[in-house]
C-alpha cells in the first residue's frame, strides 16, 4: 500500500512539477500519509499504529473543525505544526522535514496577518481539512 501511495505521489509530483524537483510537489495526502498517519491515523482520527505506544495519545485531527464551531482552524493548525517541528513531537519522524521543504508561500490568516510557510504545508493542511467529520 505504501509503495502504491508513493508511486501515486511521484506521478502527481511529475504532473505538477513541470521541471521542478518532485519533492516540493508531493500532494497533501502523501505528506499526511508519510508524516502524520503513523500516529494520527489515515483518517486523522487519532488511531494510527503508533498511537497506543505513545505516552501522550495523538489528537483526533478529524474533529478540529467540530471542536471549533464547525470551522476548520487552518491558521491554528499551521501554527501548531510549525511549533511542534521544533519540539520532541516529531522526534521519531526524521522525514517530516519534507513538509518544510520546497517552494515557500505567504499564508494569509483569517485576521489578515501574513506568515511564511511552504506550499507543502498548505497542501497538507488542505488535505487535513478534507478529512474533517461533521459529527
Ligand atoms: C510521533 C507521533 C506523531 C506524529 C508523527 C505526528 N503527531 Fe501530531 N500529535 C501527536 C500527539 C501525541 C499529539 C498530542 C500532543 C498534546 O496533546 O500535547 C499531537 C497533536 C497534534 C496537533 C494538535 C491538535 C490539537 O487539538 O491541538 C496537531 C495540529 C498535529 N498533531 C498535527 C500533526 C501533523 C499535521 C502531523 C504530520 C505532519 C503530525 N501531527 C504528526 C503525535 C504525532
């Protein structure tokens, strides 16, 4: 399965890349599957294969919108992932760096602030948004 996903990601990267390195163009789904699903689960429900082995249980990321009055907290999620990247949160996940590589973009927050992040981060968060449950 993982190989299939990697192959799909590579194909998607080739289609989008148009001469750039493929690394900067991996889809949000591939980024999530490779970097987050082991703890948070493929459906982002907090039940990844590593979940039971961690001291702190991974958050259920499919309920971020539900817990925020039905609005997906994209700004907050990006800020948290940026913050975690500097902590032990990802100690076991060296390849997590791919979220922070590739072309940079300016993300405009709901209150109009502009924060620099990567296109990969935006793709990842958009994918996470698509996994939100409504109840
Ligand atoms: C090694 C396991 C692990 C991996 C890999 C991991 N997480 Fe987490 N994550 C956790 C744990 C554990 C928590 C809960 C931390 C806490 O409560 O302090 C958490 C919390 C979070 C939160 C905060 C949720 C909230 O309700 O505030 C976000 C957002 C998050 N993770 C996003 C991600 C993303 C995106 C990825 C992949 C790029 C990822 N995590 C990869 C273990 C992991």
